């Protein structure tokens, strides 16, 4: 069964500190992994996808197939990073039909 | 800036009623997916339409149905509403296998 687990519902760090949002997945095959973000009063938007290997807003995520993880990291948190973050996967059909985790609410304290 | 819009923004229904939610896609997008997001949960995939045909369905009963029109706008219909159908309903449009763009959602409350 396809499943995405985000073990932390809430995460709070100080501005300037490193951030790591955890994501583990279960999928029998080669999934595509994504991170979506929802800022306050805004719609859900794509932050990054593993196949593009981009760094967006200072965030990176590495797909670790051995540990079935796709943790999101940023070396120095900024207050504008406060948001809801969702990890998601899709199958070979591509960026559609996403399976989401429960989400992690990240709060950056000044 | 994404052009995906949804209507209405919110509505209240009673158990047993039927509801239709609408989604207008960004120009050129031929795929639409619908998701249900219960409070405190991540979005759950309901179904997807590609070029007016259903192209995959999640674990939702048949009383959840949809349509995609030639202009690629879409409807989600839910019959015989239950209390557990109360949620935020999101549509997402895009080109097949490419990034999909989410709308702002319709918040449905079933009493």
C-alpha cells in the first residue's frame, strides 16, 4: 500500500537554526516524491520535487531509497518559512494522483 | 500565478442532500484531480479526469462522481451527504505527468 508518514505534526525552531522536516514513505516501486507548502491564507503549492533536484527558497530534499525517506532540510530558518508542509508521493503516472502525509506545521520563532 | 478557481468558497448542507462543487482550470490544463482534506489531515485523492474521461480513482464510494467539460472545467458531485463528508475539497489542474496547481478549495459542512 502507498503511504506517506510525517511523524511530527508540529515543529518549532528559532530563526537562523537548521530545519529538518521528516518524511517516510511506503511504496512498492519507484515513486516520485514531492514537498508541498501552504502559507497562511494561501493555497497549497509545490515547493520541490525530487526529480528536478532543485533548491527552492533554500530548501533541499534528498530521496533515500534505502531508508525510504525524503526529508526536507534548510540550513538557516527564516520567519517566512512558517507554514504547513506536506510530503507527497505519486506513482509512475507522474505528478498526478498524489498520496499526501498528514502534514507538519512549522513555526519559526524570532 | 495559478488561475485555478473553485466555487463556491464554502457551503452548508444537511445529511442526505446532494452537492455540486466546481473547478475552473488554468488555461491549457487538460487534467484535473479532486482531493478531500479533512480537518487536521493531508489531502486524499478522490479521482482524476484527463480529457473528459475518468483516469483513476481513490478509495471513495460511487456517490462521489465527477465530470470534466470540453473547456476542461470540472465538477465534483456528492450524493446522499454524510456528516463525515464535511471537509475542504481541493481541485488541482495541470498537464498530464506535470506539476499540478491547486485551487483555494471549497469548504463543505454537512449538518
